[in-house]
């Protein structure tokens, strides 16, 4: 189940999508709209996407996570449009025979989604101003060709602080635009 | 050749349109496209250094060659989730 929707996310549908007789654990992650970012108050978030590519990248992420962690189920839904406080913008559900793997895969999926899937959020602040959130990392294409599909032989860099993923082959570089840092002013999710 | 570039988020806001149109030489690369966009859309000049481009829904490098039929998109730093 890979979806981009303008409607409220049906979390029950994600959990049903990852049900399996082989699963001993299911983990559901929700990214929700937070009111406070430091001293600033958010009124709402507006999400937009390059939908065809976003769906393709989300599908690649699910396939890669399923392969790397031998998941028994993986579902990703991202919502677009305007979201009020507490509403979920993204939902990820994974299932696996044992819980540790499900937690690890779920974390990798949300972290990587935030780096590579072409979706953007605009903050509508309570003071009436609004701004697009663009993590302040400079671009990749000229600086870091290793993360691009044209140079897939080299595994892309990972943040130095990130633990190595479980048993697996090379990172799927085609997923990456760049390893962008999370933006500190973003109030969506994690 | 004339190419159309999909714009999103701050790039769309700066240009005031969902697409940009620029002329580039046949066989042009993404780097050539960057240069042409700055010429045609000065409003993007401060932003283009931080964007990447996608060609046919895959991330491209500055060396990627373009064809007139390609679907090209300007991808500012993403902020989904």
C-alpha cells in the first residue's frame, strides 16, 4: 500500500495492509502537525508534491526496506494539502516476525522519506506569515554525485552518527537526492 | 531546443508559475539548463544553487544530458514528513 492522498489518513487501513500470519510485530509511525517550533506557533501546514516521482520514490523505499529487513508488510501514505494541528501528514506501517526489525525498518523509512521523496511543506504561522520549509543543505548534484543514480556503483554516504543498517547489500542510491538535514523550523513530524 | 521545467514550492513561488520554459542547445546538460534558467528567470538565481533536478522522475546530476521529450523537474530541498 503506497498512496498519496488529500484525505485524512486511515491508519487502520495501513495496519490491515501489513497484516501477515508470518508477522509477530507491527509498527505504525505517524508524523503529525506540531503547534510549537521554538517560540513560533504554527496554525497549519500545507504539503505539495511532485506526485508521480514521490509515489515512485515511496515505492522504491518500501521495496528496499522489505528486501533489507525481510519485512512481512510495508505501507506508506503521505497526505497533501492543508493540515491542521495534530493531523497526520505521513503514516508508515511495517510488520515483521520480530519487533526489533520492525522498529529499525520504520525508522529508516521515515528518515529516508524525509531525505529523498519530493514533497514540500509550507508553514502557515499563527502570526499570518507563511514560508516554504527547505532544509538548508546545499545541493547535491555538483557536490555529491555518489548519491545519484548515474553513479550507483558507489554507496552513498550515510550520516556518521547513523548506525549501520542490518544485513544488507549496498544502499539504494537511486533513492537519494542528497542527505539533507532535517530543518529545525519544520513543525511536521519527528 | 525548448524545454519545460516543472517547478515546486519556493521555486514555483518565485517564478509565479508551475512551469518554466527555456531554450538550451541540443545535447544540453542539466548544468546548461541551470545556466539558462538563471538568465531567463533571475528571481531563481539565489535558489538554484540549492536545488537538484529530476529527469523523467529520477534524480539527475549536472552531467545528465537532456532531450526535448524529457520530463524535467526542479527539486528544491525536500521537506515532506
